C-alpha cells in the first residue's frame, strides 16, 4: 500500500525511538552575511534576512531533507558523514541522533567519510540514502529495514553515490564521485574508471547519462524538468553545468552555468556541492564562499556568505520557504521570499 509522505516518515520516526535533546532557546546565533550582486535578489531574500545557526558541533554536515509531518511539526534530517549517522532536528526540541550506521555497515573502520551523504524522499515518502561506505543507494522501508536500489554499473561497484533527485515520473537521477572511498580516486577498491551521472528508471534499469564531469556532485531539476543541473566539485574546474533533458530522459548538450575556479584559487572555502531549486527556477547552489543564487537564465544574483565550507541546502518549513543549509560543523537556516519546487 502506498503511504503518503507524512505518514510513511512518521512511522519511521517512531521506529527510530531515539530520545531528543531539549532546545531551550529560539535566540539563535548569526553566521555570515547576505551579499547582493543584482537587485533581483531582493525578490528572493530580504535585505535584512539573517543566517541563523540552529545547531553545531558536527564533523561534516550534508544531505538535508525536510520531512513534513501530519500531526506535529515537521523535521529536518541531515547526514553527519564522518560519524556514519543521520541526525534529526525539530523546532523547539533541537537535534537528536536518528539513525546509525547510515552509510557503512562493515565490521571495521572505513575511511574518513563512511556515512550517508545525500538524503531525499521517494514518491512513497520513504527515506532514500546515498551511502558512501556501502557504495549504494538504499531506501528505508516502513518496517525499518533497508533495501538496495542500486550498487553497481554493469557489474562494477559504484564509487560512492553522492546526491540524487527524483523526476516526476519516478526515475532517480544521481551522481557518483569517489569521495566516500577511503583513498578517494586513488583507492584500490575503485572499480570504475570514471565518475558518472546516472538515471535509475523506476523499472530498475540503470543508464549512464554522462561521464564528462570529473567530479559530479550536487544535482537538481528545473521546475519544468527540461534542465538538469549538476555541480562539479573539482578545484581545477569548479563549475556548475546545465544539461538539456531529452524527452526520453537522457541528457543532451550541456552548458556552463558558472565557473567558480577563480574563487577556489583565491582561497574561498568550499567547492560546488549541493543545491536546491525554487518553484520559479532560481537555483540555490553551495560553492566556494557559501550559497550562490542564480536565476533561471544563469545570472548570478547574489550569495549567502557563510565563511565556512558549505555542503548542501534544501527548502523546508510548513510552506517550504525556509532554506536550510549544512555548512561544515553547522546546521543553519535563512528565511526566503520564495518557495522550493
């Protein structure tokens, strides 16, 4: 039986059974600043908007996903990759450990980033995890057990799935750089000689869409799903690309949305990483120096400067107007004037 998002995840939350730590304040500290390059940014983020730190003390935060609840406040799940854990944040309650292990289930140590990375909800409201250590994408069933969605391409193990996005038809698009391997690209366990962007069709067929990107990372669709955005976290070519999505779901020509390599060379912290797209096609993309804001025509409108290596972001809240940001050891949020798609 297909369960709605709020019900399916409510069941999973109850199964987790983890105590929550009290959050005795809503007076959060402020991090970074809003930087405007184009006045159109004012239509998306107020001039006086602040980036608030909701929680800190993590090793490396990633993969935030907002989980609405039928009864009670929604929750934000996010990965702490080095700790092999998924954390849960709830307004008024704070952060608690929700799931561990999250990305590696072996009996020994496995590098510095063994846990889950990107998190998302499937069409049935179940949690889907990009798992570094187990080198797969999994789905957490309502009964609590995980099932593998994909772990190999033509019989060769994936590198370490990083981020993913669902098409409205149920197909899953994802990236597969080597960051979860203990020695990354040089790791002797690596079986593929490229880093791919893939499509897992709802019938289970895996298709390599492109291997032209050296380190594909964050991924997202435009509202009309005619464009697929992919970040490249390569310090020598720190770019975002936009691919034409053909009628059959494969990718056509690509274009460079923005090249931030010069900022990496200037010492700005971070690389192109995760992203979120709003209902009007504006792209909020983490990269060197924080979160870049592009309009649907690839114009850079501004940046949310965090001063930290910024990993990912997602829209959440009851009306999906709050941008939640994972930045190094921090979980942050900023109120926007738009809504996530």
